[in-house]
């Protein structure tokens, strides 16, 4: 504007003469540099220094930001230096195509911003508000997880090749979500290995599953990560697939697209209501249900009638885990614990003990002559790792002989060696009480209702009816007096024994021999399928011979 007015004042005759004079009188020189002039890459003069200063101060600003700016510190090295290079290039390039005053403005702005950052950090010290040690640990954890994911992808590719090479000859396949689920299959698998010559193909989503360390040549394990699991399940060619994962066909796990006659068997990983604690239609696409007991059988038939779905085969199987726990408990040393052991084992749904009243329970029990073991639900540990880490950190000072937090779910020793279980709506209470014939203590948090339409069938779920038979319920506002309820149940164990034993005998099929019942069904079905295939092959050959004769 200054140059235009000075070179051709007549073009601005409509302006007030005083304004024109003021513009013409403006001094655009600063330290010998004409601020209105534009630097040139072909002319080495004072103007050339302006883009250089803009680039250098941009570098200095980025360098300081990478050292003291809270957000920049958390960026990766690539991100930090990528932004630095961009800002230097941006500032230098545009300083060559705009008047020198703009370039100097940028340079001064960069230097001013550095001073402001130091001042703000001095007033509001980030170390008072940010746990840099924890952030550094998170970075290490993320890096370790990425490295593990990379290893797991490589491992999954290896096992996928093995699975593909064996798929054509598979008769029986088990699928497990993780290492802790083998215990639900164990009795059936043991009985199959003992009473047949079948080979078991065992697919797991856990690269560290204990199945890989099991010394049994007739169990062939495979690892499938989440991505490959989808395609693997759709390519299954086995005659029978056994799994504890509900919602078949509804989410990522589909029925085989290669064979339409694969029989899918569901084994429950609890001994509670199938109607209350699973999503609507969770079992619609299974062919066979290994029922724990009469309650589950009644629910399945009622759900089929309600939803108009095909009737499934219901095998009166039982619950292998409870069989094993009863046997292990029977063989265990019954020497009383030095201090009564209280096992706090919640579920993982909304309003569970871990999130709603754990502090109150610990406050009411710790230091009162008990040993406390906290055993969160496996899904809680999996889904809420940050919260789990916070809890462990919060109670870290209590760890010792009288306090522990257990996150290894491969064994149930802690369950049957406890003197009392405290839970909300977890089925672990039934496992404990039906194993030891000791009562459980229930905290009435918000009821675990996965199927919001559970009242559409006229059957009161076992999870509701059993609570006051096998133990005692306490509302959350009664947690401050939890010590009284604990003392009562510990001192009245003999009074609960008879009612718990009666309910146990009514609730389970084949108590003590569920593995044999499940294995017999599977081996018999495979034998019939084999005969059917052989018969079909013979019929096909006869038809071909007849055609040739004709």
C-alpha cells in the first residue's frame, strides 16, 4: 500500500489528503531493512536474512516445544521432528514470498512464544499435574503390546497354515477364548481320549494358552488371532465343533460356510440361568446344548417356543468344573485356615463390587482377623486394564499374608480353599457353595441382566432363587456393617450345609460323571456321522454302477 501510494498518489485522489500524506510519510526501514520489500533467493542482502531468521526461530521454537511442551513431549520422535521440519520449511518458504515485515513478525512471534511457554510452565508446573513416570510406563506398555501383537500375527500365520493343511481330515474341533476356558472342556476331553482314538483339534485365541504346553499327542493346538479367527471359523470342515462362546453367527464367529452339516455344541461356562445372563438369541444357531441341569433345559425349551426357533438337541450333561472342584476339595487337606479366608469375587457388569463398594468391603474386613483375596472377573481384567492397575496400585501397601489380588484364573484352588465368598451376581458363588457346601454372601448391586427380555418366559432365573438358599444377601448401604454378616455366615455354616447339598443334587445332571456323559454323546455322534457318510458313499457307487450297466 505504501509503495502504491508513493508511486501513483493520483490514483488515490478520492482519499483525504491528510491520509495520503500520512501514508507517504510512513518509514518502512528497520535496522537497515525495508520491511515492505520482498526477499529474494537470488539476492544476498539484508532482506535475505529475514527468511533465514524465520526458519531458525521456527526450529528453535519446535526444539523447545519438544522439550517442555506437555503435548509435544508425548508425541513420538518421528512426529516431533516431522513437525519441526515442516515448520522450518513453511516459515522459510513463505518468508521469501511475503514482505520482510511479515517474516520478521513470524521470527519475533516464535521467540515470544518460547518465553511464554517457560513462563506458563513456571506458574503451572506440569510435574504437579502429570505423572510422567506413569506416562513413561504406559509408553513402554504400548511398545511391548505392539511387539507382542507383531509376534502373535506371525504365530497366527504359522498355525493358520497348519490348520488349513489338517482341516480336510478334522472330525472334532474345540474352540477356546483363552487359557482359562480349558477347565470347562477338561472332563469331556479326558473321557474322549480315554475311550476313543479320536484326535482333538483345539483352536484358541490365546497365544500363551496352557494347551500348547500340554503333552498329549492326540490334542493338536492352534492359535488364531482376532482377524484370522473370523476366516478360520467360516472354513471349518470338522464334523463337530464344541465351544463355550455364545452368540454364534451373530457377531464375528460364524457357522462354517464350507460345510452346512457341521454340528455346533454349546457348553456353558457357568451353572446359572441361560435366559438372564446371555443376550437374546444367544443360542439360536447352535445345534446342540450340553445342559448343566433341569433349570437350563427348561429355559432352552421355553426360549425356543417364545422365539419360534428350531428345537435343539439337549444333552443332559452336567458341569465338569463343579465335578472337578468337588473331587479336588474332597481330596484336599481340610486343615482350617490359620485365619478365615474371605474371597471377594465379583462379576464384571455395571455397578459391580470392584466399581461400587470395594473400598467399603476392604475397610470393613481388613485388619479384623481375616485373610482377604480379591479375584476380579476375567472379563473385568481384560476390558478395564487401566482401572485394574489403579486398584492394584491403590492397595499395593496392603499386599502380604492377609491381603492379595489374584488375576491368574487357570486354577480354582483359591475358590475351594476359601471360608466364605463375597460376590454380587457372579456364578462363582455357586461353584464355591456347591463345592464346599459353605454359604456365600451376596451384595445386592444392580442385578446382572444381559437379556432385558428375560421376563418373557414364565421361569424365575436360578440366579435369583438360589441366592437366599445358599447364603445371605446384603444391600450396598449395608456394606459398612459387612463384618456382622460375615461373622454370622462363618458361625452358621453347618446350618446351611443341608439346604446347599439338596439344591446341588437337584440342579446338576450326572454329578461326578458329566465328562463321560458329554464324551459319550460326541463319540456316538461321530460314529453315526461316519456310518452315514460311508453309507452315502456306497449308495453313490451303486448308483454309478447301475448307470454303467444300463
